[in-house]
C-alpha cells in the first residue's frame, strides 16, 4: 500500500495527515503552535522551533499510523499565508517570523485609501500582516535586520526549505503579497503605492507553480521526521487556496466558508446556499489577549476539565447576556444575506462545555441534568 503525507501548518495548530492513494484519510496528528503576541499587535513565531514542531508532528504521525516510511510516496504541503519569514546568507532566520495577523504596520499607514487602491488593482483584500506592508514596516523600524535578509519566504516555503534544502515561492502567495494577481508575480504598481524600491525584488525567491515538484527530503530532514531520504515534496499552495480546492471550489454553484483562526467566505457562483459559523473561544481566550485584554475567557463553571478550575465562572447575568449576544449576532448574519447559521457546539468550545457534566457543574437552570445542560444552546436557537 502506498500513501501520501500532507502538512497543514496553520496559525494555531500544525496538522499532519496520511491518505492512501484513493485519498481516504488513514490517520492524523496535530500539535499546538506557540504564537508570540503582545498588546501592541505583535504576532510572531520562532522559525526553528516551528520547524522542529512540524518535524516532530510528522514523526509521531508515522509512528501512530504504524506504516513503513518507504510506503510514503510524496508530501503535500500548505500553511498560513503571507507574513514575513526572512532568512540570511547562511539560510538561518534573521528574526522571528511575522504572521499574517500581525497589526504593527498599521501605524505607518495613515492613508487607509492605499488598501482601496490595492483592491482595485488586485481584487485582493490586503491586511497589515501581508508581506508587502510588513516589508514597508521593516524599512522604517528594523533597518538593520532588513540589511541581513537574503530571502523573504512564507510559512510553507520555510518548511519546504527545511525538508528539501530548496528555496522557492509559489504563485498563490505572490499574488496576495499583494502582487500582480493576473500574471502571478510581484507588482511594480503595488511597490509604487507603498513607496517601496523595486531593489527589494531580489529578496524574493524564484516563483513556481503550486503543483510543481519542490524537491526531495534531505538526510538531515529524514533524521528528524522518519521520512525516507529522497521522498518527493510538492511546492504547495497557501492554506486558503488549499481549503477552497479541498471543498470543491473549482466547481460551479459553490459557496464556501473557511473557518480557522481566521474566516474566509468565497462564492464561486450564485444559486447555492452559504452558512456562517459562530463560535466562542471559551478558555482559549487568555487574560492578556491583545484585543480587549480585560475580557475574560468564559466557561460555565470555570473548569477546563473535571476538577481543574482555572478560568472565569460565568454568573447568571453572564449566561443571559451571552445568549443575547449570540441572538444578536445571528440577526446580523441574517441581515448580511447569509442563508443560515451554524453554532459551533463541539470540540470544547463554549456551547460544548455547557453540554458536559465535567465542565458544567452549575446549580441553576443551565446545569444538572442533560436537559438542563442543553438549555444554553436551546435558548439561543429559540
């Protein structure tokens, strides 16, 4: 039996999956990704640590699946998009990777019309954490680091380099740096809008198509991952594009919502239905979360699991207010034209925590029997 191994290096979680050649999922393994944040909008990752976590994730997946490494005939790879993953002349990180959701470049863009101009040129909505805005920020605040940079990569480019030793970018990410989306390359017009010299073009590696061969697993990568030396690795595409393809976004009459650390809504054609998913972060939201850090992580009883109380316990007023907030958000989503709403009631999110006796030990009308523990969700629906 032959297998494919796929890597999805997300913002919050690094995921690995093994498929057979009929693309039936055989097994999966994931690890949480330690993102460094602060109240000023920083969102960064230690690049070497990120690679080692990914390598460990691959190794443990192979072990868990109980298959022979030589039966893996190829690696697919995707990852969180854009950002700023820089390496120097010895191919070592210049600094931590800056992620797509970093907002520090906001302070240098006093003219917000720049982003309207970009949209008109590219059809792509640029964020402060996109590669070109961060490059502009680097020219203002990290000039010494900028001088050390040989190449600017993205997440999957960094992982592919660590797996194969080859350095490339792909068309899907260059297009949304932002870049020339029609010709799938860097854009002189975009650089002019940001008042950036085209001398920085040399910092970007050769662009290849996402379905091209990116290289082969090296001896050093093999030691860390248990993959066989010489295993082929694809160039790969950004995670949003990969999700669209996986959801059948190349077919007509498709509306797709991608709900991860961020949210994307894509309409391929009309005459189909689109639903919006709502979730509450519960204890995932830490006290120092940079957006409104004073808001606590809510839980029904302050429990993340049985007998482990580490979070804020919702009062009766909190519960009623939260129901009203859910209902209000549903009305907003309805007004925006969505066809329906999905309430995320699984995987340990807030609604799910109300369902379970271990995390819901309330003594009011929202705790006790399974019927009462379900009342939080039922009142939102009603």
